[in-house]
């Protein structure tokens, strides 16, 4: 066997699309679970007890934000790397056309009032100094005049940071972001 180091062709990072798709699935499910738990609280009979004290409700609120942060950061790095790898080489022209169609502008979020494209969204996820999922509340009347509430994730994430000493703020529409990510990573140079 010859030394594998001396192969002539370039060897970019190994990009496992199945892992990226699983991350999208997991992110989607965190938001779906949060919405479901909010609905369960809102529709529960007060006589059944407080749904907010259930183990699954507490577990979700303990793990949802840190897990979202981890998964979105990993996914953003994957997408940026995927973009960099396929933007060069024999498939660069085909990839550029594919990427232009899977850009996400007017769909995945806003950056300081302007549209946010996929590559910039990934940059903002990676470089955010504040990662803040947005919540809404489900309400129900426990007893006459006694409104109770439970918080659930809306699917939006507010991000902020600085670039060259200037503060930026972005809002990511996570479900739409996932849709565009899945479209983008569907590029397959073997199918060309």
C-alpha cells in the first residue's frame, strides 16, 4: 500500500448529508414539541393538575434552548462548509445555479430590517453573541379571575452580535431556514 497522504486529488471535508438532515429533523421536533406542550397546557382540565409540573414539560424547558443552540451552530457550520466545498471545482457552475435557487431571501429572516439569505444566516448563527429563542404563551383560566400561562417556542430566534465594531440584529424564521437548508444540501454532483 502506498502512503495515502500522497494522493493527487484534493480532499475536502467529508460532508455527511444524512447527519445534516437529522439535525434539521431534531430542530423541527424541538419546536413541534414546544408547541404541543403549550397546547396541552391550554386545553388541559384544571382538575387534572398543572401540566407545567410534568416531567416532560420540565425536561423540554431545561433542554430545548441549549440543544437548539448546539444543533443550529453545527448545522450552520455544515452549510457554510458545504457551500465552500461545492462553490469550487468541476461542479462550481452547477452549484452556483442551485444555490441561487435555494437562497432563502424574503423567507428565512431579516437582518437589521433587510432580507437574510442562507449564507448570511449561517454567518449570523455562528457569530451571534446573543442567541435568543422567542416565546409565546398559552393561557387558561384556572379559576374565575385566575389566569395561568405556559411558555412555548414560536420558531423564531433573535440573534445579535457585532461586526467591525457595529452592532447587528437578526431574526431567523427557523422552520423556513430548515426548508432552505434541506433544499441547498440536496445538491448532488454525482447526479449531474
